[in-house]
């Protein structure tokens, strides 16, 4: 995807910035970030005529346990209700605590 078609301003510094489409534009894939015991997935937060907002959710178990000290950058995908076409992709990241 062209850089001007992606808004990365809501991502933390150092977060992966790779985004692409699949399935004729009906799927958007982004590199997420997870580490140790955390897992990342993507959710569509909003779809409008001019943009699609995707939240990259990193789930971390609570209470914390013994975890490795590694970072992983898996691709995470969302399905759109219509092809992306000329709409802008807006990425946001959030951390969520989940019960162990």
C-alpha cells in the first residue's frame, strides 16, 4: 500500500508499520507486535466511505507468569465489509489485560 494511504500516527514509537491488502482488497493485513506471554490480534473499529480504522490489540495475561523475553511480529488480518479501494487505513494499538 502507498504510504499516503496509511495513517500510522496513533501507533507507539517503534511499532511495526507494514500494511497490505489481500483477497481483492476485502482483507487488510498488518504486522502486529507481541512478546513473551502476550498475543496480538486485529479488530475493525470503524468503516466509513473514506477510511477504515483497525485496532491492533495486544492481550497480556493477568496475573503475569513466567514468560520469555522475546518480541514477535506476526501478521494479523481483518475482513472488510467492502473492498478497501481508495479508503485510508488508520492503525491504532492498545494493550488489554486478560485473565490467565
